């Protein structure tokens, strides 16, 4: 048997070949990520008639072009979690860290665990794009929170608590929120308080029409009264109005950006076979359902429900040695933090609505046992993930 260890990095990979006797068949050398160089590598691997095992670490996006290229050439490839390689013993006290040493270590790992290595299969383009869009959406969401908080801090100076006067949800057409658009038009309380009620009602009505919001006369009266009771820390000057307007426009741009991503993610998710099953699961709205699909991916790559919980870090590790045995075994958290956040939001929805289903009953049981908030929310998320795995896998098997 021959092992081909590929240590992937940006722009190039370090490759070495080792046989099961420990003999180095090809010293470690660099292969640039070009079609010609990868074609030469494929020819080199195919020249060996023995059983060949090609192994590389999962490195985000860097390993995918190489793995896909070799698969297209009919070469079996295994992509391994880098933590497994890192924890693999070298039978030495020294810990050298070079690309050449890493390639040799990958070869030794391949020779040791050849029978357990799964074959790599290129990810569906739709699923890959959906996952990338979800990561982009999560980043935009964090940025939005930061800019919203900054805008609210400005409001304490020019129009305190006016955002709480609006209860409208995010508009589906462009993602805008009414209170933010209102600040673009009326960035200071004095712009409302210093005019008569009739004049403000007319301006507010015209603004609602141009911004495509529903006009309510009682809301206009309420806003006018509220503005007259506001105590502003900053006077109504041009500089402050400019600052509030620009910040509100920035928030609107982020809302539009996120709405565009949500729309595209939904379009892609609807082409996947499990969409109808996922969207019907309690706690998963139109956004969370798509995010779940993006992070979990194709459930058929997991052998069983334990594999899916372990992959995303929802399992625990026993800590026992001699007479010591830990009473608390926290979850490993070795998987995607994006999925864990999505599942947390699903659990929050269950706690707020208290539906009559297995997940909430399990949550309530753990809570009644005296478990702390973190423990029972994590346990509930793990149960929901197992149910998701079972339902989606069954649905996909019926379709195929």
C-alpha cells in the first residue's frame, strides 16, 4: 500500500509518497495549484499500480480545488479533520512544524487508519454556495448590530426612545425598518416638535406615501406629542442632523444587503430536496430553516445521528482517571459555531412559545431536573439536531 500525503496551503501544496514499509517513495516537494502541476501529480499517483491512498487535511476552501481535480481524474481522495492529524502521535518528543514534516505525518496517519478513511466526494455547488452566503449573512448581521447600536446611542442625544414608538417588522421588499426610515426624514425631535400638529400630520402622511408605509393619523398624533415631551441633549443643528441621517442610511444599506442575501439563499434552498421537510419543522422560520440547511449540508454524509452531533460539537467527553471522575462533562464545541447559534435561536423560540412537541418536552424535563440554562438549552439543541437528521435523511431517501 502507498500513501500520498498532501499538506495544503494557499497557492501550493507539499506532497510526499510513503509505502507501508516506511520507505519514502517520493521526497516532499511543492506542487503549485495550477492545472499543469496538478495534472503531473495525478499522473504520478496513477503510475503506481499498488493500492494508493491520497489524504489531505480540510483547510476551509484551499483543499477543495485539489481534491475536486484529483476526483475528476478518477483518484480516490480522503479529506481528514485537521484535529485528527494534529492529535496523531509521531513517536517523538520533538514537535517540528514544517510543510514537509506535515506531509509525512499525513502519510503515516493514512497508513495507520486506511480502513477507516471516508472517500471524499465533491460538494454540490448549490450547497457550497448556500454555505458561503450564510457566512456572509452572519457577518452582515454582526455589522448591522454594531451600526444599530451606534444609531440608538445617537438617538439618546437627538430623539430619545423614538425607536420604541414603532412596532413594524422588517419589510420584505427591501428589508427596511420604519423607525430607521423615519430618522432619515426627521433626524431630530425639534423637527417634529417645533411645527403644528396639522403641519406634521401632512408631512408624515406625504412621507408615508413616498416611503410606501401605511399612514395612521393616531400614530402621527402620538409621535407629535412624544417629540414635544423629549428632552434632547444636543440642539437641532445641521451637523448633528447630518450625522444621524448618514448613520441611518448606513443601517438601511446593511438591511438591504441582508435582504438580498436572504432572498438568494431561499432561492437556492428551494432547489434542494429537503427544503419542504425542513421548512415544516417547528421553530424554523424562513430564515433559520435556510441557515440550518446551509450549515448541516447533505445529511447523507453522516453515518448515524451520533456522528452528526459529534461533528458539530454537541457531544461530551468523559474525564476519568484512577479515582477521579468528572461530574460535569461540557460539550466539545468542535463544530460550526454558526450552526450552534442557529440552534440556540430555535431553542429560544421553543422556550417562548412552549409548543406541545418532543423538543420542548425534553427541554422542560431537563429544566425541571434542576439543570442550568446552558445545560438544558444545549441538550435541547442536540435533540433537535438528531430529529432534524432523522427527518431529513428519511425524506431524501424517499425522494431518491
